[in-house]
């Protein structure tokens, strides 16, 4: 029988939230699109570093390239999640326009609030694995 992996919930959640926060700030600095512009399947499009023609961005070209690579790394990891999981991450952390609360998200997904919290925790752990930032409990 396979033993379950003991993930440190607090450390893993902190790692994911730090990456999401960095992603949001980097997106603000180099991406011209709005966070509220997302497709029906909640997939995020990869940024093309060669197609970033914004004269108002005053970030060094090398720094801009690194930020775009980081954004694409997060988007690639995000796109590996299920549609339901992408909705949870998007509505909770990425859509800054609407500021959805947990009750709205749970209702929109057809979940009770208690079940939603379980799914949100599972989603953050899966996202952490997708990003490669999960932390295990120390024995």
C-alpha cells in the first residue's frame, strides 16, 4: 500500500501564495492584458517575449525577459490543473477586478462552503506540485 505524502500545509500554502503574488506583480509590469480577460476554459495564454511592444514599460530588457519567463512558468503550471481547480485559483487570487469571496466561489461551483474549503486546499496542494514548490512535513 502506498503511504500518503505528508505535505506541510502552512509552508506549501505560503509558497504558492508568494508565487501567485509575484506573478500578479510581474504581470502588472509587463503584460498589457487585463486579468479579467480569460477564456471560457480558464486557460492562460503564454506571453511571447518578442511581441511585447510597450514603450511605457521601463523595465530593463533582461529583467523583462526574466519576468515573462516567470509568468509563463506560472501559466504553464496553472494550465495543468483541472478547469474546476483553475477557477478556484483564478477567482481566489488572480481576478483582482471582482474580489470574489469564498461563499460566491463555492456557490458558483455548486459546492457547500465546507466542501469548497476542502477542494481549495487540495487545489493549492496540486498547484504547489505543479509549480514544484511543495514542502513536506519534517518527521
